[in-house]
C-alpha cells in the first residue's frame, strides 16, 4: 500500500539550492519567501547537509551578494543534475570561510573562489568587487569593472561581429538570437558571425534584458497576428520596424494600456 503524506513543496534539487544559498550568506527569510516555505525548513535543509552558520558573521556586501547570485546562476547551468561545477565553487567558499581553517572574510572568499572558473570571469567586468580581490594579479586574463555598463556584460564581447547578410524570416532571426543569447549567458562566449543585422539586433536585446525581451516578443507576436491575420510567420521585419513596434508598446505601458503585461506579472 502506498505511503500517504503531504507532497513536499520543494524538489530535491531546490532543497540542495536552498541549503547552498543559505551557506553562502542569504537570509532564511528571503529564501523562505522565494520558495514558499517557512524559515525553519530552510535551516532544516541546511543542517541536514552539514551547513551551519554562525549568528555573528561578516555581513556580505550587497554588491558581492548580487555578484554571488550571478555566479551561482551561471555555474548552476553548466552541468546536469549533479551540479558539480556549482558545488565545486560553493565548496571552495565554505573551505575559505571555515572558522577552523583559513577563516577568510566571506566577501573575499566569494570573489576568490569565482576567479577559479573561467565561465564567470566576465562578471568581474560587470560588478565592482575589486575591494574584495585580495590578489588582483592572480588571473591577469580577467577584465575588471570600470567603464563598462554595470548592469550587464557586453554581449558583443567588445569585438566586431561579421554579418553574413543572409535573408531570413523574423522567426528565423529570432530563433538564432535566442539560441545565441542562451549560449552567451551559459558560457560567456559571443558568436563569431551573425546571419544579418536584424538578427544581431534581436540578440543584443535578448542579452540585455532576457525577461523583458521575451515579454516584448510575445506582445509583438500577438500584435502582428492581429494586424496580419496569421501572416506574421512568413513576414520579414527590419530593425526599424521591430524597434517602432517596441517603442509603441513602451508608450502603451506608460499610459496604462499594457494590461497584458501587467496580467502576466500578477
């Protein structure tokens, strides 16, 4: 006979993530709210995995905490279920901050550990964590913050990308842009060439603000379907046409007409 009981609110992978993030310095309250559980469950998941935290510890700098979240996001997507790359980084952080070992400041430990993983090196250009880099010459290949947009890494990699001037439909350009943006976010590698300027434009937008870009694309698709009665699938859009549609949607949002987007957020 099957064992009865309440279905867990979290998956095994989520419980591992909660425990690791607690160990990195995130608060019980914030984690509990994000995953829809109580703070006691957060502590339970962490303690079951041997993760404990002193009540009086060095507070993590908000900038370093944001940096750590981005590092975790990149490393989390590197592997399958075992998350060996992410776990290796988290293990280094715990080792460096172990009070019975090196007992390093948590801010310094997070930055130092991240330097060992090339796939997150681009984040050093995005976040100003230089104050917590106790060995700035250890990895000369890392480009540090300064002069770059602090809200994003450069999706062009600072290089000129060749355009093949290939004629493609809007959907083909969108598919290429989404796939390339996904690879950039996962590996930090930029494409050597693009099909055409419209595809490159979409790629840049997807890298800058993925969530907003997806919402805008959905709105453009919906708007195009209404206006073209299903012909949007084969339509080719230029950069100016797409930009105009996005600007129009932006104006609608400003005057309270973006009901669809608000409904999605709620």
